[in-house]
């Protein structure tokens, strides 16, 4: 069984479109995250969601909005996609503070 | 805010040579974690260091946590082609989020 899963694996879309990426974890973890990894491999934290508490990285544009229907899911919705949004987006989860993180396989987003 | 710097950014080695990557935090950490990301893959947890001056080994990999809990290193002895990937350190200050270093991309020539 996959611990942290993401869909879709690849997403190719036009500028200006709205898209969503889904993430599910079956580990029973309390905390979930979204990361953006650019072409230089920098892993930038975007959001942290812990027991309905959302922590936002201030540098993330408000076109990005996380949605958590329950503890096992954290989806990422992106409005008005821009070229600079092209990257690999990773979902991750962990049981709580001071524990390791488990990453999903990633979603490669390409904005044309 | 907390910053975690990692050097070098890239390292090419001949198979059999040793490799070291260094990580420095701008603040004292509760712990530090190391992850490995294979090309085309996702980051995978390797180890966590908690105590000041801690040293841990995993086969050919040796991890150290500095006395001041602000720096760390990963040393690989006698690299193999299977070691190829990007190695990330991540600082944990007991908040909700890890702060990742920029990563060191290791390339091994057979």
C-alpha cells in the first residue's frame, strides 16, 4: 500500500487555467504539507496543515489554496496558473513535531 | 526566519572516492534530519540526529550533529553508483515545519 499518494503524476496545462492536485495519506498522521521543488531542486515549504490549523508560507501567492476535507487528505488548488508555477509539487505527512516526513511521489506541473 | 545552508551544491566523484556534504543552520535546532532524493524520485528519510555531538552510522554513511546543534554533516565512504542523488538536510526547531537546505547533488562516475 502506498503511504502517501498524489494525483495526477503529471499535469500539463495552459496559462490562466485553474487546476487541483490531490494528496492522500493512509498513515494516520496528524500533519500534512505541500512543497514546491523547482528546477534547481530547492524544496520550498508552501503549507502545513495540522489538525485543522493551517500555516501558510508568506511568500506563497494567494492563487494557491490548500483544502483539507479530512485528516487524511490535503489537496492543493491553484488559480490562474502562471509559467513560474511549473515545478514538481510534493505532498508529505508526519505524525507530529520532531518526526520524519513521508513524501508522496510528486506531481510534475508544466504550464505552457 | 530560520535558514539552513548546505554546501557544496554539486559534487562529482569517481566511484570509490569519499563524499561529504555540510549543513549549517542560522538558529539552534531541536534535531536535524537527512533525506535522499534519487533522480526522478521523491525525498526519502535517512536519519534523524537529536543530541549535541551525536554521530550515527548507516553502513558507509556517517552522520554528525555539531556540539552547538547548528551544523551537521553527512560523509559517504567509498561511493558507489547507487549513491547518486540529491542529499538534503532539514532543520527542525520543534515547530510544525522543517526547513530544508538547498541540497547537494552527488554524481558518481563509474
